[in-house]
C-alpha cells in the first residue's frame, strides 16, 4: 500500500470541516483506502470538538450546469466557507 497525505471533508454540527494532511494508505492495485489509527483518532478528536480550528478558507461548490439539463452551457458556482483543521 502507498502512503499519501490527503485533505478530507467531514461534517460536524451540519458544518463542513476540512482536515488537512491526513495520512491515508491506498492500495496501488484496487485503489481501496485505509486510514491508520493515528489519523482515525485525529478525525474523532475533530468531530468531538477536542481540536480547535486553525482558520477558515473559501471552497468553491460546483453545481450542475444547465447545459447538462439541455438549456445553457454556463457553470454555476457558489462559494462556501469551510472550517480548516490541520492534522
């Protein structure tokens, strides 16, 4: 398995939270992901409010364009503020 660092989005109290630089193991053959215990505990601490956010960032939320529905080819975007927590 290959060890990578990845940003993941989780939800706490219906608010999106991005946890950055989580260590994830990925199978090179099938792509299955496995999270080591240390990363899983970090996620648990974040979701249980034991870790304070390190800041906020803006993430684009993409919606299906009307061209996908057959009437227009513009892509609509909405901006959403997400809490960022560094692992």
